[in-house]
C-alpha cells in the first residue's frame, strides 16, 4: 500500500504503525532473551568421595571419648535425673521431639530393642524444646516404656553438638561417649550399633 494512500487514511496509518511497533517489540524481546539467558549457570560441581564426606553430618564436633554431661534434667514423670545416675550400665541416649516426623517413626524400633535387651542397656529419650504435654502424647502414641526426660531449653542438645533430630548417642557404663548416630534408626541398625559399642546382643 502506498504511503500517500495511508496519509489520506489516518486510521489505517495508525493501525499499520501499531502492528510494526508490536513486531519490533517481539523481535527485541527474543533477541534480549537469547543474550541474557535466565537459566542459572553452574560454574563448578562438587563431587564428594567417601573419605571427603562427613560421617556425622548432624553432630557438630567429635564427642567420642569425652565424658558424658553430668548436668541434671527433668524426667517426664517428675523429678530430676542425670546421665550419671545410669553409671554402671551402658546408655542409648536418643534426642527427639514431638514435631519431628523421623523421631516418631523410629521410637517403636527403639522400644523393640529396649524390650529385647532388658536391663543390659538403659534407654533414655530426651525431648528437646518440647512442651510436657506434647512429649507425653508422643510417648503414649508410640508405646515407649523406656525412660523419658526433657531438655526444654536445648541445653544438653547444644552441649553435645546436636544439629538435627533424631540423633542417638551411645554412652559406656563408665560414663563416656563411645559413639553417635545422626538420623533415624531401624531396630536392625540399632542392634548392630549396640553390639558394636557395648558388645551385648
């Protein structure tokens, strides 16, 4: 269409101008997208081989060989106790919380091994930063009968360098930490660790 014809028809001229502007805008957008790709660029990749991996990613520092803390803490049923009260028996010390789903899943497994071992090994669950009622409700729903105490301010939790839950420590009969396991345990895993650290089955 001739420019002279468009000049005589201003409405058509406006329409043609708009179409040209839209085409130009779309072309510019495609060009910009090609230049500035929004996809994240990976500058480097990290490959961890077995020796490089932290064997205990949820426990800060190596507590093995150190004496277990002796501070008192409140029992769920009332009164005070401490790890020192268990001296003479090895202890499986498990940190848990009512809001921790893996904790809830592993507690019946802990109970199963506790029942099998009887008095050979003491089991102690420590509810971290948990209201008494919430901890009590969890204990009832999971059916555990081993000793349960509370760490309402997370003092023992921090002292032992626990980062996430559940985490289980193994304390010797002489009161020293001999092992730690971050993450949930199955009954089979727990049996192996108890035998490894305490030589009981």
